[in-house]
């Protein structure tokens, strides 16, 4: 029986995780049976939602188990197959990340569509990241040409995709990010307003930038950003609630001082995950592929190298170390 190195959850974090919560050790891989494949991973994704799975709480996906290998998005190549639909050399994306090799049934691995893009894009703008931005903005929030859209964590992986999709669709975009370097990149992507939340309270900056208010809020942060969006919402504003990274490691809950505006302004708030829209992935590949080919949507990555760097890359998400997608290259 072959093995691979894989990161395991050693203990459940309390508050902000630290390297001691993770352990890199050998993981036995089962022998291939009919219908199974073995994949050599080349790129691993780390994403904020993984923090929630480290808690022993009920959610839309089961929690990680202490002592068990962690999971996340990954791209790799099939090196051995006993499934006719996947052959050695095929590039696949899957959810058996945080490890160097993966073995499983073929249905758990998706062969990438025939598009000439770098492999890591299947974890970025053409993967979970881009699909979350696309469906959250266009399906959940029903954003349309002429809308004013506010995006929190706009220099992150999902947020930067939202900014660019919104501009491609003819919207006014207000993006929030931490620090001038990230704000400069937002302006480069076409954001009409780039707000540095570290400089001044976000609610003051938002209402100054768009005194007439916002039609759409794409929430990656929660906390004071959600508060600001509620305060600035126009009549019948739509909020796509994608993530709330400000609360993932505990701490004080958001103030929600303007919660009652939901009633008066008839604000719609809807939480979602991109897998709610799997039946529409063809539309996503068509549109995102076209935007990437034309240059309307660009990618930027923050890359760490080697399996040893996975926990540090993950922790970097909560320090704001990344611009664009955080990836680990094996």
C-alpha cells in the first residue's frame, strides 16, 4: 500500500489557528480498485471557509475530524487509473487537497474542460473562486447594468472576481481592502472607488464615496462592513452573503446597528454557496472563459511553495497576506 504526505488536524483551534493545530504525516493510500484513480496534486487551494470546518459544529459541510487528513480544493494529473472516463495525464480538480497525492473514485474528480489556461486557474477564476463570485453577484444578488455594487475583501480571490464581473456588466463598483497596495490593485481592475478600511471607518468612506447609496452588497467580511452596507442601502437593495471572515475566529459579533433598515428599505439578504448552482456551470464557463480571453477578467495569485507551507498559507488569509488567490504550488 502506497502512502503520501498529508496535513492532519491535530487539535481544534480556539480563536485564531496556529501551526500547532496541524500535523504533517504519512497517509496510507488504498490500492486502486475498479472505478478508482490516483492523482498527483500540483496546486492546492486554501480558503477562509475551511476555518469553519475546524470547529465541531453543524454546517453545510461536515466538520473536519481531529486526527484525520484535511481537505480542500486541488488540481493535479491522473497518474494511475482503473476508470475508463479518466486516463493518465488528464488534468482534474477535486477536494482532496492538503496532501501530495490523492486516491478515490473517479466521480470525485472532475476532468477540466478543454480550455487553454494554466492549471491553477481551475482553483481560481475558473473554479470555486470565480463561480462563487459569478453566481453570488448575478444570480443571488441579481446585479444588473447600472447598479452600484459594494464589495468587501475586494482584493481577495472572490472579491477581485466580483469587481471585474461587475465592471464587465456595466456596474459602478466600490471595493474595500486593507492597505494602499491592495486599493491600488482594485483601481487597476477598474473599481470606481477603492476604500482602505484601515485608514478610516468604512461606513464614513462608503457614504462619502456613494452618497446616493448602493444597490448590491457582496459580503465576504461581515462585521462593520455589513453594518456600513445596511446603512448605505437603497430601496430594494440585494445582499449576497458569501462569507464573514471577521467572525471566523471568534471575537465580538457584528454590531448590526442598522439592522432595522432591512424593513424600511426592503433589503434582501441571502446566503449561498456556489454548489447551489451546479446546474448552471455551463453558463459560468462560457462567460468567465470569454472574459478571461478578452482580458476583462484578470487573475493575481499569492503563491507559497511546497506541502510544508500549507498551514502558513492558510493562516495568511486571516492576516490579509494575500492579494488575489492564495495558492500552494507542489
